[in-house]
C-alpha cells in the first residue's frame, strides 16, 4: 500500500457535532491505536501512553470546532500531530496536563509550541496508514477464500517468491499473481470506503462472507 486518503472533510465536519457518536467512534477507533503507538515509540510507558491517548482525544474534542482546513498546507493529521507532540513533551517534562475542559484552553496549549516536527508528522502518517491497512486487510480476509489470502500473505506480506508460494499452495504462478492483485485491489478500495461512516458501521457488524475462488 502506498497512498491512503487524508481524513475526509465530511468526517471532520461530523466531528464538530459533539452529539454525533458514530463520527467520534469512527475517529477514536482509527486514531486511538495510532496515538498510542507513537507515544510508546517516543518512550512513554504503557500506562502513561494510555493516559496520553485520552488527553489527546479530549483535546481534539475541545478544539475540533476551531480546526479549519486551509488548502493542502494545513492537513488534519498535521494538526493532530501538533497536539500529540505537545502532549508527549508535557508528559516528559511532568508539567500539569491540560484537561481541555474549556473551549479556549486547547488553543493556549497549541500556541505553546511551533508547528509539529517532521518526525512526528511522519509517524502520524505512517501509523495512520498502518491502522487503515490492518482494518481493511482484516475485512478483506473475511470476504475471500483462505487460499486467496494465503497467496497474498505469503508473496506480499511475507515476501516469498511467487514460485515458492505457488509450490506451497499447489497452484500456478499465474494464480498467485492474480490472487495477489485481487487482494491488493480490494484492500485499496476498502481503505477508501472506510472513510465513509456508513461502511464503517457495516464493517463492525457480522456479515456473510462472499467467498471467491483462487
């Protein structure tokens, strides 16, 4: 996977409504593990990382109404990166944590730091892509035959050769190429659909798999 969509404007608009539980569930499910992994990568202990995740989510809830996308220069994940970086620095410096209980409190927090550093921006983007891939791949795996998934997993994720994968599965190399291409296409499409709230609700319910042949 190479490119994943930026958090869509429709989700950001829905997040501005604090009563829109579905939008907040979607946002939290995507970004909670992203923020947690970044906090751990930056050196925070498990419990501190969990606390930081909650702090960042509360901060976003307080500040989302003030977020304005101004062209390609102000992306949502860059904005979120700035909040995350600030929270991490506060955790390390042991300063009192901002509880973001007021509408303007988070603005003071954001003004304390310059723009997020490129390293944190890159980590946010990487972890976001990883989380979307993980969720999309899990959904696609339930939609296809296990042999189709194994062809993709062995040749792409595990980086085995096409020939070795074909021998192991007792199929032709052409079948492996076709299966790998099909799964990658379905994952890409699922990533895009995950940005749609209706599909997000669908993917979190049990469904009857549409089994394909290898």
